[in-house]
């Protein structure tokens, strides 16, 4: 564990984050009194996704591709 003052922690924050991610604990002090602790977190386990698992379970109606009514289009174009 290392102790750093607030100013040093702000100045070299990214360096201390890298060190914390490697398992080191950084104690942030203000006037030599500990006020915060910076330590890394365990990475979340990522689930792998199967491609195409939702295929055939949705339906997009043909009307979806129709043009918007003119009054809605005017809002998108900034005319209203």
C-alpha cells in the first residue's frame, strides 16, 4: 500500500489507476490523514453470446418502412 496526497493523486491519477488494477492499494491522504482508498475491482465474467439466437422470433411489419407522415417529418427537419 502506498500513501499519496490529494494533489499528487489528481496529477497522476491514470498511473495510480493502472497500479490499482494490478492489485496495489493506494491510500489518498489530505494533510496526512487518509480520506480515500483506491483499489482495483475484479473484472466481471463476460458471457459469450450466440449469434442468431433470436432469429425467427421477431417480425417487422412492412409498414415500418413507409415514410413518416408529413407533420412528423417536419419536426425532424426542424420546420416546426
